């Protein structure tokens, strides 16, 4: 019985096929390794140590450090599979944490999970899997890989509440040919039930939360240490440039934010409309001014041929539902999005991901937006 929901897309029989599993120490990756082991594959577990495990061990809901490495090792022992721990701290610091700080310093809102998948897990770890003579790298992500007529396709997970396709938009076609996602067809409740039935030591372990390398969600201190200039005090102004107040650094703000502005006595609630990091200025205005109709994207990853404009649904934040839009490619790595209806609080630094039904067509990083009022 294939409880993981589908053919693995590998021609060799399982007993002659090695699959490396990225084991974070959580229930999802542990069940991934378990399912593949039960199907007869030659499974090798690999855990990445991404940051100081001494500090991380004290934080609940962390991943890839401390207790999680120990938990991954215990599961591997239970499954009787080889298990390796690779120290990727320096790479993670250079490619993810530094980018996180740089993005905030530019006045944008980063998504470090995307960068981690793009620059560490699906880059170096994938090459490590090849070095181990594996036919595939499997992860515990909730997303589906479907073999289509023109090659492998990326699709949203069966469990929409757990779908992680937004965070995997940067996966390239070449990477997708080597990746497998055994949990894509399962509900989270099924995954925990499998773990419990098998007596896995992580069956009841809480899911990782927040940003793994930021203790208690207090990211400002980390950014100030890496980019001291980002803590420069400045002005809070309205759309006309009138000074309404002061702030302690642009890193404390994101587009769409209402709380924490320190403003009072205004006729209506004010929201962050724009962050001018160069001049340490935060622009605020009424909620109506948050609406945008146009979005410019950079570093677009295409999972379909981008021969010309097309209609699809797009998602501009991980917590938002997809909305209809027109995507207009501008060269190989840029695009402009015309939203059919205005969207609020679209923040530079976030991602815009393209969908047709459940299929992921690609996506890119939001570079700038055009207000709905200007486009009207």
C-alpha cells in the first residue's frame, strides 16, 4: 500500500534505489523516512545543523539544531538507516541570515524559509545526495510533485491548510526532477497517526514555529548586530511628507502594519504604506491607500515556458488566498503583474507565486508596487 500518495517516479525497484531524506528532527521528515523505508527503499538520513545548537536547544519549536538533531538520530536508529549530521552553519549564516538582515535593512520584508530551501536545502544538500549515489532527495514538505507530459510539475498539497507551495516557488525544473515529496497527498492528521502507530519518538512533537534562528521572534537585535545602520532613527510622515512622529529604525516596520506606530490623535487609523530605508523614513496613510493593482517582480523562477502574457491566480503572501491576475514576463527574470482586483498591503521582499488550478507555474520576489488609485 502506497500511503504516501503516488508513484515515486523512479524506474529502478525500491530495493535497488537509494533516497536521501532531509531529516529535521520533526514529525514530517521522520514519517517521510519511515514511509520510504517501509516501501523498501535504501534510505539515508541527513540532518543539517544550521545554527548554534547550544542556543537553539533552549528554544521550543526550533528546527535544525540542538534537540532536533538528537530526535532525528533517534528516528534513524529506530528505522535502522544510516544518519549523517552536516554542519552548514557558515553557509546558512552567509546565504540566509545575512540576506534576512540585508532585506530588512533595505526596507523590505524577507522570507528566510524560501532562501533556506533555495540556497541550502535544494542546492548543497541536493548535491550531497548525488554524492551519496542517491536517485532522489526526499523532504517532509507538504507539496506534490506530479509527472506531467512535459516533465515533473509542482502542485499544491492535498491538505490545503498545510500547503507549502508558496515557500517552494524558487524550486527549479532541474531540482524538481531530483526531488520527492512523499507527504504531498496526506493530511497532517494522517502523518501524526502514522507516527503514533509506529511508535516514533517524535509523534507528538510540536511543529516548528516562527523563524528558526530568531529566539522568541525578536529579530531586531540580530539585524542591528549585522547591519547597525538599519537602527537609524527617522521620521514617520504622511503621503504629503508631513511629519507625524519619529521611529527607532525602519527594521521595525512592514507594509500594512498598523500597530506600533506610536501615533495618536488622527482622524482615522493609519497604516504603513512605504518604507524609504535610504532616508530612514516611514510613510503612513489610510487603509484605502494600501490597495495596489500592479506588482513588479525580480528574480522570477519559471516552471512553465514564459512566451508571453497569461492569466492565472497569484498569491502575494503565504497567508493570502490566490487572486486572479495577468502575468506579463519582462525578460527571463522579471515580470509585471496586473491584479484583476486591488490587493492590500503587498510588501516588497515578499513573494508573488503563480498558480493554475493546483499547479505552481513559477513566482518571483516583489520589487515594487503600483497603487490602485494611480492605476485607476
